[in-house]
């Protein structure tokens, strides 16, 4: 794909991703679904809080309406809210404007199909051809021109869906929320308020420029301090578009996606709700998680990095839980995408049902030290195809034996080879990575 990566069309606003791109995406999507359905397309559109999101919202809307589509505008909402409402409202497709955890200077356009899944690649290829001028679509005229609908009821229905998913009260529970000055700012607190929690919120005053700035799931220290200083029972941090969640226990310790998968996996399995007793992490999950799964007698099936790959495995096999270390967790019996606020509610369900603190629930997992080294190379395919590199990776794995592992993979977007070592000590990690790094030397870019 030329423009669309694993997480949509992303780039610096008006540099890598421009209003012209957005207008053309709207033009093609509006025409494509109208032509396929034999009627006006119905498209639901949401955005995060970056300053450029308003610009892209206008450009997309203009393109969609010009091609005859009716656009239902959710305004600021988490990405999973768009996916939910696309299905719940029976729309032809959904569009989210967000660059997730990236700086405010970036933005992105994510497309989902009528089932709430990421748009099929054959459709994305048709959109790319149109952007590059390889095809044309007609402009709508007369009463065929589309319209815009202020669809705040869709956002309210998403909030109601989150509240309804929790069959427990949080009365008397002190919860800290870090909304990253992003999409969760107008959603997370109302949900926890409705469940009776004593909610203490930080970073919920977006101004278009402060999204993800020293806050949220990628900058967890502020929430850690907040939980400890306020004496809270638990804390949750979201990213810019609220599809990820990282938790903090009552002691201020970070509970990442791996630990969340463990806590929820053990609980769901105990109650017969974990399909095939299997969790779906990625290859980048901590080695200590796999050891803990073994001890808890849970099966796991690893996938390549990316929530798209996690969900593909879950959907194919009917699994009910999967996710990434970054906090992108998917509860397959409820949703088809990661939802940070839903994840925090599922963690609260375990805490309330088991009557244990989050630190107690996480205690059986001993996460291993990790060392990740990014090596900039001249040709990542040549580096990964070099027998000497493959042999070095094998020797590094043998060096660690059952004490840990080494994972070598190419970056999906940059000319980098990443080597990750996990072992009981930092020194063992450095020694194992050193074996691979030596073999990569001839491939280093100058």
C-alpha cells in the first residue's frame, strides 16, 4: 500500500497527509458505497482533539457530500466509538480522524467497513488509485448531493453501551483517569460517574495542541504520581484516540497490556468465558507473561505485531481475548477492536469480583527485563535474509536457553532491524543482543 498502513493513512498534517488527500478519500468513499448500494451512502465520521482534525473533518465531509453521501458527524469520540456506532447504526462505513498516540502535529484517517473491521485492502487500493488520478468519479448534482447530520445521539449511545457493559457498582472506589487531552476527555468520566466511582481526572482539557503531551498511556508517570498522591485504588491512562489503556495499581506500579491480558485471562478462564482457554498476545509480549500463562495453565497463540493481526487470529479461531503490550486489548465477545475505556471496565470487573487489589492480581507475573535495540540498515530485507544474521539469532537464543529469548524483526515502516532480548538480568539481555548486533554490523547504514 502506498498511503494506507496498518493503522490507516497517517502523516504530518498538511505535509504527509493533506486536506486534498482527505477530500479525495471522501469523494471516492462517498461514490463507492453509493454506487455499490444503489442509494445514497451513509457514513459515520468521528475525530480526536488535535487542531488539524477539524480541518480534515471539513475536507472529508465536503468530499463525501459532493459524491452524494449523507455524513453523520459524531465529532470528538474514541476510535472504538466510531467502530461501535458503524455497526449499531448500520452505516455503510465509518471514518475516524486520529493519529492515536502520535504528536499533535501528525494526523491520520482510519476507515472501517460496515462490520466495524478495518477496511478491506482491495477497497483501500481503489482509493489510492483515485488519489493518484488513475480513476475518476462523478460529482453528485441536484437532490443527489449529500447532507450532514449532527449525530450526537450516536456518541450518547456509545457511552450508554459502555455503562451497560458493566454489571457492577463502583460505589466507594477511587479511580484516577488520564485522558491524554484526547478523545476520552468527554467520555471516560461520565462512564465512571454513572457507575458510582469517586473519579479523579487529569489531562482532560484538550486545546488542540496538548494531546499526548507528557500525558496518557505513553507518558504514564503523571498518572502514577496522581494515584499515589491522591491515595487512589486504581488508575487508567488512555492514548489520544482512547483505543489503548495502561493501568496503574494502588501502589503506583504500571500494569501494561501484558499484565492486563493476564489478569483478565485468568478471570475469564475461571468463569468459563475464555474461549478454548486461549489468549492471543503478539510476539513482542514479555517472556514473563508466557511463563505466567504456563503456570496458570492458559494456552496462548502469538501473532505478528499489530492489533490487526491479533484480531484476525481471534476472529478466525473464535478466541475471546487478545492484545498488545501497549495496552491495545480486544475482548472478542464484546467488540471487534481495542477500546481503552472498555478495557478499564473489564479490569474493574475483575477487581470487584475477586475482591483483590490490582497489585495482588498481577503478583504471579514476573516480567523479564527487556532490551530493544533499533539498528538502522541500508536494506532491511537484505539484512533479514542474511544467513549470518539468522545464525546469530539462533546462537543468541541458544545462549539464553530457557532463561529467555531473542526476537529479531524488521520494522514495518522504517529501514530498521529491531532486536529484542529478554532474560532474568539486564546483563544477559545485553550479551544476547550483542551476538546479533555483531552480525548486523555489515548492514548498518552510514
